[in-house]
C-alpha cells in the first residue's frame, strides 16, 4: 500500500467541496497492476456518478487486478446510483484501500463485507482516517445525530471583544483572515445571523469565494417580529436563498411584504416569545443542510451556545485590544454565574494567519 495514492484520493475528494452536498465528498484513485494510476474520480451532486464509478470508467480494462484507493467506504445500497461495491466487484479489482468507514446506516460496514465476500482484499488506511473523517465531519455528524454540524464563527480582539460602544466602522481582522472566512462559508450549507446584526451591519452573508456550488448558500435571519427592512442587502439580493425565522407575533403585513420579495418566512414560537435556534437548526437538518454556520452578535452567540445548538467554534483573533466594560464580548447575555459551569471545549486547534493573527477551532464538549 502506497500512502501517496490515498493522499491523491483525498485531494480528489476535496474537489467536491460545496459540490457534493448533501452527499459526502469522496475521492478514488485506481492503481493498475503495473503500478501506474489508471483512473481518478471525485463525486459531485450534479454529476450523479460516485467517485469509484468515475475512476473505474477512466481506468477501463486496466481496473482488472488493480488496487482502488477510496476515501470513504464504497456504498452498498441503491440510491440515485447503484452500489459502488458492486461496480468494483464487476470491474475485477483485486484490492481496495479504504480511509474511513461510512456512518450511513444503509452502508456502515456492508460495503466492505460485500467486497470481501467477493474475494477482494480490503484494508484500512489508519494514518489517513482522521483526515478523511474531518473532510466529511458534517456528514458524519448528521448521520450520527440527525442534525447539522453547527459552527459558531466570530472575529474578536485579543481580549474577546467584537464591537466597540460607539463607532464600529472598519474590520476587526485583516483581509487575509476574512478570505479564510470565505473558505469556511464556501463549505457551509446555511448561515444564521440575528436581526441585530442585520440591522447594524446590513450584511450580504454570501459566499464570495468565487468557487462553484451545487446549491446556493441559504441565509437565515432570526427575526421574531420581522424587523428586517425590505431595502436591506439581504432582501434586495434574495434569489430564493433567504429564510427569515419569526414568531406568530409578527405582523402579517410584514410577512406578506417580505414574501412578495421572494423571502421565505417560517414561524417558530419558542420560549419567551422568541425564536428558538434549536428549532431552526432542526428545520435545516430536514432540508439536508449538513454544515451550518452562525455569524451573529453577542446576544445570539450566547443564546446559541447556552441552548446547546453549537457543536464547534471558529474564532478569529486580531492583535488588538478594545478593553472597557461597554465593548461587547463574543458571547453576551446572562452568561454563566459560576466558573464551574463554564462551557467546555476540546480538540482545540490553532490556525496561524500570518503575520500576526490566528484562529482557534474547537469542539463543544457534549458529555458534561
């Protein structure tokens, strides 16, 4: 087994970012018996065919006796296409190297079992497993929980502030850091913000990476009483990609006005007359959004964290200090009253953004 071929398969899979959803990103490399690469493929939703089938088609008769390097366990069920495990068997491959198992209950080991039953040698690639699972962490999370993976993203000063009490013109982070954010948005299916941010910043919340997508980035605004202005950039740029989450207390006239602009309005009557973000996340899960990102203000950030809706954070730190008691922290609200009740994070990773910035990626501990 040559690890370089699995690295190449992972590179193939990464070409499916924003193109494979709601399916996982998968890459495949077919190495012929003579040791040369005979076929490559990666899955896209619009392309329908899975990575293994594309690689096999490219390899043709050279697939017989070959080794297939696949980033995700070949499927064993019929969906929009037939089982990839059957395609590999029919092509006569001799060996399949798999980086990660498929958490889909319709597969979950059955693809590997079929291959072995047909006499094909199947081996894992443990040194690539973590990378392969990270690539599809939203898919893994969705299959295991039925919910999207929710990431809270925020740009903060070194002392944890996101806004000054008076003038907030300009950016907290650099252009380089903001470009990194666009990469995150590109890999996201839906973004959530609050009406406070929508009114204060008049954002677009679009994917400005310039890269293709299989489906538009869904923009979601938490707006209990439908205060979102019709002339806002969000509404003016709406092309079937804007959902406003309100309550039944909202004005029917305001709802009709937004809907006439192409905005989808959904009613969520949560506690204290506000939209419960957990209900919104559940709806996004029903719509097969695997990766959801929150870009909001201090109050929404805390409400999301406190509700348990957030699975991970991505915090961008700028080499600045605002100080003061009036500058808004990343998460406001009531907060925790005792240190022992603090929300705990794990699997922390640092992402340097030269020359002086960095981002912190970490996962919320759910077992406490």
